[in-house]
């Protein structure tokens, strides 16, 4: 049975690929797309989310604008990787759908509280501000969400600082609240997302699909790859935000470990660090799991299959 998810994101090239994959998979039903400041301003990433939904040909998907700044800090975007528009490379559609009038945090609360306990999974591929705000509005959601799956954090080295990964670093206070809440959290951090490399062979496989979604995806990856080479020296770009979605489609792709996670919010050199305690077997009641490895071939089979289905609706509805 398909899992019903809310995609909380900051598109973002890898967010766009994650949305396409979720839309194309028969194992996932997207109940809403909520946006948050991260890769770019919330206005830009919201425009980008609406554009991705339009390119995907999805109708009736709730899209809601979320937090325009972190809980307690100024927002610093990632224009070096994603460009001034946050989704540079392909031409975005000129006509897009309308936004839901509710703020993202309220949409999350409304959908979770209206669903049966355990029916909704939250997927967060940007900073965790909206999830923290939703918890503040209605703490009971932590008892009703099936699982929170995030792209963020790192066990060892960060990418925005030596200690911290970008999404957690943008709003560490929000991340601390999310990890401390009573719901299960699966963290796809840099140790695993840096293995999700869009090689030239992967791009060729996507291009061969021949659909509008495939062409848009290749143009995304071409820009993303060029920027990652310049900014971080990666010959092939890591498509981080695909990892939570692929995990929900096929968890056997990943190697995971159970371990407690806390977030540093005060350290002068370590703010935003996800402190993962691997010293001993995790407590029986531990709610946190961390991705450490993946089967790359199986990973890309899942992604390419979903993109193919999305670009060929007959396959998606078969």
C-alpha cells in the first residue's frame, strides 16, 4: 500500500528530483508540498515548487508557503550551488498553479490531525523550520506521524562548515526540536547522500527516457553538476534529497544504524552539528536511525523507474 507523505522542501535541484521521484512512484502518495527558506528565499523556492508540480503534470496537489526565516537566526541561502533563482538551468514554466492560503505549518498540522494515527509520513529535504513550527502549533502530531525522514546532518564532517551539514546549520534550533520530539526520525546525512552521485551514465539513462520530465531533470543535473564541481570539487553531483524518497520506496537500498542524535545549537565552531552517539548499542527506546551506506545501482534503478513512470502516465496508472 502506498505511503501518504507531506514533502517539506526548498527546491533546489535535488529537491526537484526528489519531488519527481515521489510523484512517479506507485509506493508514495503526495498529500502536500510545503516550502521553507533554505537553498533560496521562501518566495523563490515556493515559485520553484509550483514549477516542479507543473512540469510533473500533477493536479490537485496542495502546495503551501512556509517559513521565511529560521526560528531564531537570519537566513543565509545556498546561491553558489543552486543559482540566484534556486533552480537555475532549465526554463521554468510561465504558468503554474495556486498556493493553498494556509501557512505550511498549519497544513502539516491539519493533514496529520485529520488522518488516522500512523497514516502520514513527513519527508523533509530542507531546513526543519516548518516541522518545528508545526510541533509548536500542535504537539500531538508527534504521536500521530508514522515517521519523519530527513535529508540533513552528518555523522562526521559537514559541508557548510567542517562540523555541520547545510540543512541543519540553517536552523539548528528547529532541528533540535525535531530530533527531540516523540516521533521516529530517520536521518539521511552526508555519509549516505554523498554516495547518491549522478554520474554521466545516470544522466544518459534519464535522458533516454525522452519525456519532458526527463529532459527537465537532465538540465537540472547539468547545472547542478557544474556548480558542485566549482563549489565543492565533486566530479559528479550528489543528489542528496533523493535519499529520503528512495528509502520510503525501497528501504533495502540502504544500510542503517539505530543511534541517538542530538543537535548542537550553541557551539562557536560546531553549531548545527548532529551529534550521533555510536559508542554502544542504542537504548531500546531509541527513535533515531541513520543512513550510512547504499546500493548505488539499486538506488538509481528506483529513481529512473519513477521518472519513467511519471513521464509516461499510462505506466504510472497501470
